[in-house]
């Protein structure tokens, strides 16, 4: 989750399940399901729900702008 700019907000247990609640930007969630299944040998699952909008960090902002400047529209 750290590599995806996420932060864990809560950890707990529900029956035999471990539950981890975290806040991760949506852009960091692409490919997460595949990574999670691989690391848990197919046993883990996840759900997502929108929490809020936030300002994008400056470094990420610059990366987005650089990619858009290289993009040419049809």
C-alpha cells in the first residue's frame, strides 16, 4: 500500500478474516486486485468506495502535466 501512496487507517479481525482499512488514491488502485491475489495465493479480496477528493501532490501533478503535454489530440 505504501508503494501506491496509501495509508492504513484501521486493522482488525472479523471472525477468521483479517480486515485492513486504508485510504489509497484511485490511480494507485489499478492492478491492485491482481497484485493482491498473487501475494495471497488467491485468498484475499478487496472492496473500494469513494471517500473524498484531494489535491494531487506536486510531483504527481508535474508527471500528469508532462504526460498531457506529450499527448497529441486527433
